[in-house]
C-alpha cells in the first residue's frame, strides 16, 4: 500500500504548554489508523495540526508525497483531506441538505446532487430528514451529518475526531458500523477515539498517545491484547 500521510516529529505548543512532543506516525492508503489515549493526551491537537488548524514548530507533514505544513485548513479540503471535528460542528440553523451542500464547496456544482445521493445511500436516516433543521436532529444523526458533510468533498483521507462522544451505546455501535462500511468501500480513515475498545476493533494499526507522546504502536489486534493497553484503556 502507498503511504498517504506521513507525520514526522511534530511539536505543538499552547503558549508555554508543550502539548505534542515529537510525534511521528503514518497512514497508508486504504487503512484505518487510530490514535487512542486519555483525555488531554493530545489526540485532537494532533488531528488539528494535520488539518492545518494548528501549527507545529518542528518536523513535517507529508500528504500524497507533498508537504502540507503551513497550508491553510480550507485549502487542504481541496487536496483531499477532510476533518470531522470533535463535537460535530454542523450548521445548526441549516437543513440537512444545506449542510451537505456546504461540504461540497470544493467540488463542481454539477456533481453535488450525485454526491448527496451517495451520502444518503450510506446514511438513510439523513435522507428521511433531508429538509429538517440540523439543530433538531439527535446526537447520533448530527454525527452522521458531520460525517456525510465531510464525504461530500470526496476525501482521500477522512479524519474523525471522537465520533462516539456523547452517544448512547447503541448509537456508538451504529457509528462504528458506518466506519467499517466506509473502510470497506475504500475510504482511508484516521480515527481519534477515547473508546479504545471500539477504535481498536476497527483499526488496521493504532498508536497510543500519552501526555503528547506516542508510547505504543502496533496493529489494532496487537494493542487490544497488550497488557498495558488493557489496564489503561480497556478496563482489564
């Protein structure tokens, strides 16, 4: 598999706080790679740095063989990188359709309708609510909408930040079923998730972040069997 994303020795600061400390990892085409760790470990900060919302003081971020360090976040969408942020951040006063149309802003207008039909095929619940105001959707439906909006940009890499946050267990299962289906359809995914058990169950490879550093890496199955991971994150 070709390497799609390579992150090398990034260091990110919030003022005097050193949040990300020499983090390096890669994502190959067709993979699901997950970053797991406790709250405050630096998972979301890492995604925000890859997607151009934050800047690293060192290192490099290479996407499809080209440096994207310093490239503005909105420009990266047209490069094929889509970020579904923590907390979903949908446009609450817009309809489902209007939110999806916003996700297609980098694409030709002629392709919007067919892209939306593909999203509705993946998320039938959204089609049922296509003219509903997004702020009236349930938490699970809002997460589906945030993911659907990202897919409207035809991403080469879909980055998901805590997609299970705040959802009931049955909805978490549904969201992860959708992640599996997207992966099966060929979407490359970089997943940040506090629910380590679910994340490792879908991941080809995984990295453990602790206080801004990667402390463990391996396949999803390997880390799920790791005594250190079981003790820290899997209740074992």
